[in-house]
């Protein structure tokens, strides 16, 4: 009896993780890609660091960056540890290969006019006045106005969007938690327009994906994340924004970061107690740890400047230390 393929082992590993409540779609996709690569090489049994590093260097964008390779290799570690029970000779890669995975870097914080430009460009997609432009305008607008992750927005079902109550239900997200999000009146109005138009193209049911494909056999089917990123890149390149973040270019995910930063900046302007408000923001964004939310205060230039001004006022206040 031949040894199981690496893809079969990965599928077993992912099934076990799902039974334990893990829903890591990105790592699943990466692991499946790794397994298919190894199977094409005819590999069976124990995995070596050399073979895993060889795969890590083959990132699809061919950026040639050790930071990218380190991130890819890190995603293999849990699987490599799990594989040791079947193939004891399996090695677990560590940071000595490509160095540590870099920490979070500053995102591109969208200006209001850039978001308006993005929605306008989406509205101008072909066919004019059809479902496709309306879908992308509504999708990008929702992410910008609610701070949803792209995957969360695409996972919404018709039953999750209660526009009469102005509430979204985001189910079993990145950390297997569900949450409800109140929506701004302008967002409710925009989603209502999209829903009315969508009803002309796709039959409505409680389990229908809220954002649907619009072409051929994809009509009424869930909108794919790869397609969404492809359209976003097309619009981004068309608009020619100047990148103000530390990533290669502005990303859809930066709309989520921009939502969080604008909210904190508004709280600063209103004199709100930030420490109290950050817990609410952390819950709204679906962060597993509040430290992920506090990162904005130290990792985003716009908020670092505000925090510095607040500290200066504190230092100058009567009774402050050293005054």
C-alpha cells in the first residue's frame, strides 16, 4: 500500500483543525498549494526544511523578498509538527531560514476623496447600470464604512443583512466568533439600492449571498475573493493613487484600517476617553485581542501624531511630573 500523498495529509490536517473550530481560510489555501507542489515533485513521507524552503521561495508574485518567504514558511509549521506523528523524520522550519516574520507595518490610510474616487470608478465599470458595477460599489462602500474584512463581507447572506433594523450579523469570523454591527444611515440606503437592483437579476432567498456574481454561470453565485481583488487592482491602477503605506500598494484591507483610524481620530477630536472607547472598537472590528486595536496608536502615523499632541498637553498641565 502506497504512502498517502502530501495533499491527502493536508486534507486530513485541515479536517482535524476544522473539527477543533479553526477557520483559517488563508492558511488552508497556502497549505493546499504547498501540497500540490510537493505532489507534483512526487514527494512522499517526511518533509525536510530544504524542500519547504524551496517551495517558500516560489511565491506567485515572485517578489524575491525574504519577508514573504518567512511568512509562507511560518504557515507550514503547524502542519509540519502534525506530520511528525506519521513521518517522524519531518523537520519543523524555524526563523533561522529566512529570519523572523516582520511585524505589522503601516497601512495606506485612505483619504475621503480617495474612497469617493474608488466608489465612482466601481460605478463606472461595465456594463453601465448593470449588476456588476453596483455590486463592487456596494461591496467597497460597505467595507469602507463598517471596517469589515473582505472575507466577512463576501460571506454575508441575505438573512444576515437586516436593513430595517440597520444591523449586520457577521457569523463565525476569523476567530470563530459572531458579532452584530450597527450601520450608518447612508450605508443602509446604499445597501437598499443594491438589494433592489440585485433582485432584478437574481432570485432572493435567505441563504443567497448578499454580494453575487453577475456574469454567465456565476450570476447569483457567491462573489469570489480572487475576482474582487482583481477588480480592485484594476481600479487602483486606473486611479493612480500615491502609496502612503509600507506595503507594495494600497490594498482593499486598508479600507478596514482606514475605518478604524478615522473613528479614533474622531474620538480624539470629540475628547472621548480613548481607553474606554477602544474596547468598543475592538469588539466592533472582531479583534481577538484588544492589543491588536491599540496597535493603531503606535503603528499608524496619523494616530501617532495625535497621541503625541495629547501627551504634550498632559506634560504641560499643572501638576504634571517635572512641571
